[in-house]
């Protein structure tokens, strides 16, 4: 599939009325978990498109160009509003959060297995273990507060157990800045970076807003803490993006990424009603893409092939179970932390490194760390934490269900130095 070869419709023909903009929500008790995660993914993708478009417009002196960008943006806004209505009103904030974290785990694992760039793959694998742990923390809060088992929400496709403990994830801001890709990066690498940045940004936004609206004090604190980690992830992934391209080239790449994602959703969706919706939105994105190509030609004199040499899509993105892959990444890299542009075993870094200084500031009182409090309270209530595992955690120190671990990936242990 090459979206540049498709015949686009006029942008005005893409605009929707209120009836077209409202879709009946899915049934939270019957929906396939990956239908839910596709909805979250594409909602975040449209948010990213709109955010980028606003920033482009604010840095553009040409009103003719800004009007064209505004027209595309209005259509993107309508798409986002349509997708957001697919979430049912009876799906609670915390239930929906489980979908966010399942998406984070299986999207990240999926992209890591598709991307050809080893440095980008490493960045994906690193943050994967942190989102995996977030799923575990939120699942324990859900069971405590509602008696709902997250294993049913994730369809038992994604395990629920500790990853790199959230308390270990708080790092000095300098260590979230990575090496950026360039224009010669493989198309799949560019798609992976753009997709994961949008998804994590949407998660960050959701948690930033939710933390002040959540009903319980413990929940408010957990969203606040994990929201801070999601900000790190957005910085981490966003720093991988090509910083040397023009605004119009970036607009083209945004639209191409959306086309690939909607096409992937349409190709892999199991709900026939929502599959038709993805196909409709894919057709709209083709129009956006062609306008972006025309703008690139008009204002920069460049053909789309100078940005995307081969317009043929890579294989579709599939959201699916990745249990063996996540377990292997956990087994090999749980003790790692970020060190500027690289990653090292926490036992290998010097005691005066920024990571330990920052940990002393934010996690001075371990008893007050929300992600730790959630598990401690879950253990106090039930005698053990809540998990859904296919077998024991591959890290021996994370197997104890009666005590939350705050050392793994956080405190140097000489005898474990160099262990992978």
C-alpha cells in the first residue's frame, strides 16, 4: 500500500456534521482489549497531530500556509472527537488507565521488534519495563478500590507483575535526552519514533489531568507520580526525533504516520463496526497527506520523495500479546538506568552521579512514594499483592508477593555488577 498513489478527496468533503462526529461507544464488558488499545492509540495520534499543527502555525509567518494548516487541523480535531466518543461512559478512569498501560506495553514491545535501528530499539526496551511496572501498580489500585481484576481487562494477553520498580525510574532530566535520528533513518525507524512519542505524550496528558480529578487520595498521588515518569518518557522518545527537518517535511511525516496507523488498525481490527471507522479515517488521512505533499512542493519546491523516498507502507502494526519478549527484556535489563545518551547497570555508575542525587531529593522518604504505598496497602489488605503471571517473575528479587521491592534498578549491589 502506497498512500501517495491513492486518489484523495477534497478537504472540505472530509468535514463531518455532528451526527457523523459521534460514534456509539464500545461495550466495556465485551470489547476486545486490543480494540480498546487501538482507540487509545489513535486518540493520542490525533492529539499529537493537533499539537504539532498548532506549534507549526505559531512559528509560521505566512498566513496562506497557516490557513491550509488550520483546515487540516480542523479535520484532525473532528477525527479526535469522533475517536474519543468510542470510550463508554461507564468505563471508569482507572479501568481506562489499564488500557493505556496495556497499550504502552504491547505497542512498545511490538515497535521494538519491528524497528531496524538498534539504538532506537534499546530506547524502546528501556522504557518498556517501566510502563510494564505501571500496569502492575494501577492494577493493584484497581483491585483494592473496586474489586476489579485487571487480568480480565487485558484479556490475559499482558502479564501483570513488577517490572523495573517505579521508585527506581525517577532520574535527573539530563539522562532523558538521547541521540536523535536523521533523514537517512529507515522509514520504519521514523514511524516507530513518531508513533511512540505520540502515544506516550497522550498518556502524559491523561495522567497530568487525571491526578487532580481522581476521587481517592492514594489514586491522586499515584497518577501524579506516574505522570512524572510519563513526562520523562515523552522527553526520552521525543529527543530521538529528527531535529533537522523543516516544519513542512515534519507535517508530511506526521500525515504519513497517521495513514500507516489507520491502515494498520483497519487491517488488524476484529470489531467490524470499528474496522469500518478506521477505514473511513484512513481515507480522510490520505487527503491530509496529499495536501501536505502539495504544500511541501509549493512552499519549499520539494517533492514528497525527498522526505519519504519509498511511499510503500512497511508491514502493519499489530497490537498483540508479547509475554515472552517482555520477560526476556526484564530478565536482561531490569538493573539498568539511563546515563546521558546511553544505559548502564546501576551498580556500574559512580555514587556521585546525578541519578542518586535526584533519587535522594524525590524519594527521600520511601514510605511516601505513592507507587510503593499502593503495593504496601494492597499487601496489607489481601496478605499479598495482586498479580497475573504465566509463571514466576524472571527476577528472583521481584518474586516476593508479600513485600514490595524498592532496590532493583535503584541501589548498587556489587555482586550483581555487570550481570545481564
